[in-house]
């Protein structure tokens, strides 16, 4: 059993490194630690942060995958950095992680990272809804309005 912790390298001001470390416990007592991965905070040629554990909320999925607050994905079991993109986390969906991008240059779109195939792709379906829910639409009828409610199954109800 272990606890995953991000540690800033003592020489981080010069080498820009951070370490993902697993603290190992046995019967409630600390017995050692194991380095999972060392990654740079910044990388030459990459604008802004590269991989950061200290920005936003990190999420652990399936007791294996870590999604950082800026959208990086680390596989703690295989000790690999899987994704360096910087997108907004939306949800976990089976063996995938769904992200949303809203960028002045790239545009607005959803993307999916498949954890099994380790592939990242943009969702091209314009009607894709990452979080299904109810949609409400107002239909003008003269001076009055009707409310059209679309439930999760897509059925339209008129009020």
C-alpha cells in the first residue's frame, strides 16, 4: 500500500524538476519510498508549464492514473508520462479521460484520451455532450412561449 506525493527537487530553481514519489506503509508505519517518475516543470520549446502537480486539483483514477490540474496524465503503475496536453478535465468514462479545450487559437472542442491504447483524439461530433443532461429550449409562438424539454434519451416534451 502507498501514498503518492509530489516533491519538488531540492535544486528545482536550476533543474526545474519535480518527483512523483510513492510512500510505502506497512501496518500503518512508514517503511520506505519509491520514485515513480521525475518530470520537468518547464520544458524548452513548450510555452508555459509542462507538467505540474501543484496547479489545480489532481485526480487519481483506478488507483493508477493521475490527471493533474492542468490536464497531464501519468500512469503510476508503468511509471510513464502519458499526456502532456494542457486541457480542462471533464470526466472519466470507462477506459478514457474526457477533456474540454477552449482556446482562442485552437477553438472550443472536446477531446478524449484512451488509457488502453494511449491515444489522444479530438471529438469531431458537433452534438457530442460530455455530460448528458436535460436541455431546455424556448419556442416563440406569437407573444407566448412554449418550453421544449429534451430528456437524456432525447425525447422532446412540450409544456
